[in-house]
């Protein structure tokens, strides 16, 4: 079987409320970026406007991706439209709170220092739960929908499932730490494991370079929603020029390797963060696990491509 001649994104029915949200985020991101440049204030050791910039960018990417995903559904379009619209509304609510808190010079996440702050944090927590449930509904619809090419179908479904796992990992950050319980300062929850939030971190991302950081697996998991379908797109485009990628079984095998490797990497990063170890300072054990995963993926790719090459040769007509 040869590659399909087009990818369904070319015929997708975009979800308009999510596109409007993405346009709003495209407008808010430069504002937050300007804040990073011209406002030197720090909050918990990080630039005040870093969080609004990161969330504007993240929501922009998510809104465009979800809008595209909803367009792949040939059935249940009204239900899908409501799932996307609910997502757009509550993502907007979250972004308004994050931006408003930054403008006031306050932290938005984990802040229960005043009744107002606690109320806003509760609204944010409820909003993200609703967004997660909407994404779960979309995943269930996509598993029941015919999506065409097997590799493409796997990439869409697996990407959303792994993204749901990545989103759910955020709930590990919401419980108060032992230090917070012993010396309550109005903050309940933390990104960092092993040290208080606000220590040395990677530029802009802010991920701790000294301790574990649950934002790492959260980020990696969420963006499976873009990375894995994008890999399917690239394989389909590559199949137009590379004979070895033309069999559907080869592309499907390569996508399965990516999915399983992604899950393995997500598991390693989650355990590493919970162990209180920085992603940029892995110990010997985590280094071995990472290298082993990479080697296993490379060997699996070699096996799939070898089998695919044999299949291409077997069906090639004799001269």
C-alpha cells in the first residue's frame, strides 16, 4: 500500500471558538513578552511575566491543535463543537486570572494567602479539570471515529491520550508540601520536588536545575498532542519521495516505536522529578535508563525498516 496523497488537515473543519482563542493568545503573548523585556520584577525567583508568556504560547498551540483534531471527526460534530467551546471558555478564564495576577504583581498558582486569591486559584483548578474532561471526551470520540490511514489514526489517538496523561500530571503539583504545612505562608502546592520553588532554573522555562521539577513531564506529556501527529505528517510527506516509507505497515511500525518511546521517556521524567532530581543533572541510573530506551528505539526502527525494505523488494515487478 502506498502513502496517501494528502493529509486530512487540508480538509479539516476548524473549530471557530478555539481559533478565536488562539488569536487572543497570539495577541497576549507579545504583551507578556514586552513585560519580560521592560518589567524587571521577579516573583518567586522568576520573571513576573514569564508565566503569562508561557501560558499564552501553550494555550495558543493547544487551541489550534484541538481545533484541528475536532475537524477530523466525521460524526458527533455537535458534541465535539461543545467540547471545544467549553475548552475555549475555561482556558480563557485561566489565562485572564494568570494575566491579572501578574499585572497585580501576585502569583496565581497555589496562592491561598487571601480569600480572593484562594477563590481565584479554585476557579483555575476547576477550569483545568473541565478542560481535561473535555479533552477526554474528544479522545473517546476519536477512538470511535474512522480516521483513515492506520499510522495517522494511531498518531492522533495516541498523541491525545499521552497529552491527557501529561495534563493529569499537573495534579501532582497541587498538594501542599511538608515544609508548607509546617510553616504555612499562604502557598499550597509546588512545581519543585526536594527544594522550595524559586531556585535556579532554566532560562524562560524556569525548570529547576537543582531539584526535581514536575513541570518537565507535564510539558513533555502535553506536547505529545503536537509531536506525534506531526511525525505522522512527516512520514506521509516522506513517503512521497522515499520508497521505503511507502508501505503503510512501515509507517505504522515507526509510529508505534515513537509512541512507546514517548511513553517510556515520560515515565522516566516523571520518576526522576518525583525523586527530586533535576532533568539537567541525571544520575547514573537515570542516564542508563535513558540510553537504554534510546538504544531500544533505534534497534526497533532498524528492524521495522529492514522488514519494510524486504516487503518493497518482494512486491517490485521483475524487469
